[in-house]
C-alpha cells in the first residue's frame, strides 16, 4: 500500500539578511518566486499535501505557493522561536495522520524530487528520522552531522559545536523525513536549551535515539541544498538554476553558442533544433518551435515563435507576439500583441503593435503601426502578400488588403483595398537646371559671412 505524506514548508523567517521589504521566499529565481520552485519539487516527488508555515507577508507567500496540483494549507507562526516551533505551527495538519512527514525549507529552491524520494524510501525501510545531508568545503554556519556506524547520532548546530565537531564537513541540508505517527510526540519533547535559545528541529535526532529509535542521513548534491539568506546567495542560486536548465535544454536538442550568456525563465519552452545565439534574454511565457533561430541580443517575452522563424539580432518581442512559421523579425524591430503570418518579413527598425500581418507580406524598414491615440489602442490589419514601403505610418484602425502596395514615406489613415497602390505623402516636384542657381547663392552668402567676420 502506498504511504501517505505531508510536506511542511518552513517559510516564516524574517529574511533579515536579505535586507528587503519583502519575504525572501518571494524573491524570484528564473522569474518566479523561490517558494513556487519548492512546491514544484514536492509535486514532482508526487507529494500533494502541503502545509506552509508563514510569518512575514503571509498572504503573498501563500498566494505564490498555491500553484500547480498541490493542495497548500497555510499556518501562521506568530513568534519565531525556531525550526521545531515552526513545524508545530502546522500541528493541525500533522494531526490528520500521515505515514511520512517531510520538512523542507522555503529558501532552498534548487531542491529536486530525487533526495525527497530517497528520504521517504529510507523511512519506509523502518528508520524513524532521515536527514538529507551534503558535503561542503565551507561548512561554517550549518548544523554538522555526527555519524557512527551508518547511524546519525546527532546534529550539532554551528554555534553549539565543539572545535572538533566544527571540522566535520558533512552538513544538515535542512530537509528531514520523520515517521508521521511519532512526529508529534517527538516534536513535543524538544526544548530550547541551546546557544540561540530556539526550539531546534535538529534535536529530534538525539531524542528519537534516546527513545530507542533510529536516525540516518542521506547525502544529496551540495548544489540542491544551497540556501538563500543574502542577495549574493540569491544571485548564485539564479546562476545554478540557469546552468541546470540550459544543460537540460541542450541535452534535449537545443543549440546555444554561448550558453552562459542566455537567460531563461522558469517556463521557457525551446523545441529541438532551435538555435539561440549569445546574449539572448527570455522573459516569461515564451515558446519557440523547432528550427527557429534567435539571433544575438534579442529580448523575448510572452511570445510564440513558429517553426523555422528568424528573430533578431536586436529584436524585441513583447507579450502577445505570435510569429508564424518561417517568418522573420529582424534587427531593431519591436512586436507586441500581433500575429505575423507564415513567411512574412518585418526586417528592420519597425514597430508592429496590435496588428495582423498576413502570410508572405513584407513590411519595409521604419514602418510604424500607430496603435495608440493617447487614450485607446486600435488594430491594424494587413492582408497576405502585401508590401508596405519604408518609413510608413499606419494610423490604426486601418486595413491594408491582400497584395496591396503602399508607397514609402506614407501616412496611411484610410483603408487600402486588395491589389490597390496607395501613397499618402506630398507629391514630388522637380525643377530642371535649378541646382547651380541655388549653389551660387549659397556660395555668395558664405563669402559675405567670411568678409564680415574679418572686419570685426
Ligand atoms: C538550519 C538548520 C541547520 C542546517 C541549515 C541548512 C536548525 C536548527 N538548523 O539552520 O542545521 O544546516 O538550516 O540550511 O534547524 N523558520 C521558520 N520559523 C522559525 C525559524 C525558522 O519558519 O521560527 C524557517 C526559515 O524561514 C527558513 C528555515 O526555517 O526557511 C530555516 O531557518 P534558518 O533560521 O534559516 O536556519 P539555519 O540557521 O540556516
Ligand atoms: Ca538558512
């Protein structure tokens, strides 16, 4: 029979060291609150019952955690008296009765399903407490794992550790699986007689052993247990997350010439055979179909890029940009909330907003859809295989028919039917032989100025 599990996420900390107006678990990694990454890891370990212990910014933290399939119930920890005290804030949920209790921290967003699953497996083998540990070259500040004959004897918090204990490099990652039937009894026995005067969850190890129970540690990669206490750690976690995700995408068939310069969002979807050149930033909500190329220095968010489309260099795609297969949006172009049809080209220095561009149309350099009148937004519709000459202002709402031709430099304020040619500019005048006359006059003016200056 499948074992039931309750995960308790501790996120009630003050985040003092972040020096921030908001709780640290709300700070984003890859564009999404840290806490949401933790909830995701639980979901991928098939854990759906989640108790969230909140303090500061309780409402916002709860909202950020409530996503995906998990059922998240929040508990307020009013005073912040330590990690064991925090777990007991979720007493009501624990009392529902679970086989496994899994305590995780809201500030370790790189955690994956693997160590969580491993900890539960070891619990199922008959251990009472399973702690997830990691080896590190810099153990300072962490609780040290004291191991003998494969059993975990104790976790010693840094502040309470002896010189000898501080030399131990095997540390507590802060994640703990506890026998759910014994948890409340064990937690109730924890006191606060330590250097910080807090109720330490880590005391559970010695308590369970004193009652004849068994505790062990399971090792996980240091990276997954990196905690976020400062802005500098926030940046390192972001860097690790980006490395991990780029690697996954490359293994899935995405090419990146300089992966370390490509920035992804938590939900960026890049299909097989997509090529991403250096210095590209993906904001949230981007999906790129196979064979598309994102040239260097492009910034893309909320956009769908069809198969074989070419973007950039230096393109900006904003939310609602939908590029058809084999279309092209070239340098210094901005596209917002617009469909670009299959094979259509928007090559240079153009703004397309609130528009539909039909398949095969060509939008000349410097074309602007004037979509905003200062109060309302209006739509521009361009048919298929139309040609818009350079430096054209399309004053929306306006419609250009299929195969229509618009002369360069036009200001188009009225609809252009299919197959029509439209100009919207002053007609050109030519005056034969007039250039030498003008030039003579300019030379005379220049000479007069020079003479006046010499006389000063
Ligand atoms: C804790 C562990 C330490 C471990 C380290 C790993 C204890 C006593 N120590 O130390 O062994 O090596 O994590 O990162 O458990 N929290 C609350 N309410 C409280 C106190 C804490 O919700 O009253 C939350 C915090 O928001 C945080 C987590 O619990 O998410 C850990 O607390 P923190 O104070 O960061 O513990 P550490 O000193 O890092
Ligand atoms: Ca911490």
